[in-house]
C-alpha cells in the first residue's frame, strides 16, 4: 500500500514587489507537478487539497527566532509559480527541497526572501534577492521524492544581521542518527482546520521527538523510508504540512540550531493524524551540499 503523501511548498506570499501574485500558486496546484508523479500518487491529488495546510498545532515564533528561515518563490517555463521554505547556508547560498525548484525542468527565475517574520508586510528586516544558479541533486526522482535536495545561489550576497543568519550543518564525522532528540520545525501555513481559514502571516513552529528510521518505516508500511531520510514523530498531531516543504528540521546542539532535515513528505493519513513526517537527512548529503555551495563543512 502506498502511504506516502506529498509535502509540497505552499507558503502563500502576500507582499512581494518582485512577484506577480496572480501567477503564483501552491506547488501542488500545478498540473505539471502531478503529471510527473507515480500514478498511485496522482489519484490522491484532490484529497491533498484539504484545508489543513499549516505547521500543525504550532505556535507563533518571535521575530528573529529563526533567522535561518527563508521563503522561496519559484517560477517555471509555463509562467506558473510556487512557493516553499528553505534555509540560509552562507551569504551566497540557500538550501531547499528539489521538488520546490524542479518540475520537469528547473525553475526559470524566482525570489528568496530572508529575514521574514510577517510575510503580509514589507518588514525592514526583509531582504529579497533573485535566484541565481540552481543545483538539484542529479539523482533526484519525483516519483517518490528520492534525493529531494537542492541549493539556490543568490544573485547578490545576503547581509547578515540579527534577523538573517546561516544555519549550522552537522560535521562530516557526526554519525548520530539524532533519534530521541527534540526536533524543531518552522514555516508558514494555516492556524485552523476550519474550512476557508487563512494561512498564517507569521512564522509558526512546533516540536516533537525525532524517531528511528525503523519506527518510521513501520508507520509508513512501505519501503518509503531509506537511509537518506530522517523522521519526526507525529505525537500530539504536531507536524509539518503542505506549505512547509524545503524548510528545516533542527535540533539544539551546543546551544545552537543544527539542521538535520529538509521537509519533504507526510503520511498519507494527513498532517494531524499523529503519523510521522519525512525529511531529507542532511548528514547523508553533506558532500553534495559542499560541492554545490560555498559552505565550509566541518570535519
């Protein structure tokens, strides 16, 4: 039984001078995205449009609480646009999910917004920078979101300050599974399950324990979870959901935020079902990240 459900970027953007909002949709609203998926997943398209598109059972972050979080707007060859989350690697590069920037072909252009807390206004803290070069993992497969990782080079360097800071990555020698640690997820999305509720204007976050891959696999009842994945418990109905793709799963390490995952997919039963959510395991792709950005990896 296929129990994977797609976690597609749906950060509704309300105020970006460089973005024509009439052309921007949720990634999972785009026909060309669904056309590239396995037929067993395409049949669930309408169900995936359900209104629980949010960090589930989260709370509002404080301005600057997640200075590594970015909002990514990407446009494709047919003029359609979609939105995702991501994280700051350096002044020149951000990290995100491959499915946020590749739908049959690479995004043609887009905007990365850094230092954003309330996306409904043009905050002084925000830096809006055009996409430069996009690198998608060469073995990315949209069928079941294998190797779902990408970097975006910024067209001009970001300026670091209290609202804009890079995320820490695990050291190359760090062989921890991170199971048992508290994972923190952040992003934009609805704050209510009521039909017609509006997406959150502000960054939301929640946390749950990271679980072992074997425990995660038993919940999915399929060979969905591989060594390249890491999973967060769905305890208490707390989860990422459509709208949080490409965003970070972090842990606190030496009193700093360490990114261990990239939001990729959810359980078919839904975001608030209590089932785990799936992420790209960052430590599995450190060499690739280093080769496709200017981040200095720690040994």
